[in-house]
C-alpha cells in the first residue's frame, strides 16, 4: 500500500535553492527527495543530523589577531582599501 504524501512549502533564497538543486541532481535526486532524507535523518538522530555551532577562530588565529593588535606599524582607519592593502604589503 503506497503511503500518501502531503505538500510542504519552504521559503529560501533563489540562489540557495538553485545551488542545492544542482548538488542533489548530481547525486541523482531532486529537492523533495533530499528534504525527505533530511527529515528521516533528523528523526534517526533525534535532532539535526549534523553539528551546529559557531565558527570560532582557532588558537593560531587568536594569536595572530593579538600580534596584529600590538603591531605599531599598522595604523587605521584607512582612507581606502587600496591604502590598507598597500600598508599590508609593505
């Protein structure tokens, strides 16, 4: 016996939809199938089927940021991006 299906409306940016549709097409599925897989995995995991977290800088990035704050050769604000890039390339 075939299961009945219901329609669902999702709102998303057109570019995001196009990119996702292209990706899923290359995997042999449409947006509807991919969405169904997402929901099945969410039910299996009892939550989102992937990790959701803030993208925090790592220790190297924090150290570089701290060193940049101490760099007396750097100054700002800059009048233009070109001026900033010139200073960075000096």
